[in-house]
């Protein structure tokens, strides 16, 4: 039985299969709506500036 997930944008059932090139979205439209939300910072990943992994080329304070 194929895995079925909900489209993150509209909630439609989506079959999670290689044939669905938009997965986890149901369509190109829903995919673009989600991308637009990230671009306008409607969605953000929490954390403080500087929490990213250290740059290997910068000297350490060790």
C-alpha cells in the first residue's frame, strides 16, 4: 500500500511516490505557495545569529 501524506499547503491527500514530482505537495501551485511563504519570511527556522556551524577557515577561540 503506497504512503499517503497531506499536502502541507492545502491538506489534499498526496501519494508519496517517485511519480509525484511535487511531493510532498499536490501540485506546482502548492509548491510555489510554500516557497513564497519562505521567501517572505512567513516561515523561519528558530535560532540566534551565529548558531550556524563554524566556518572551518576561521580561527577558533580554543
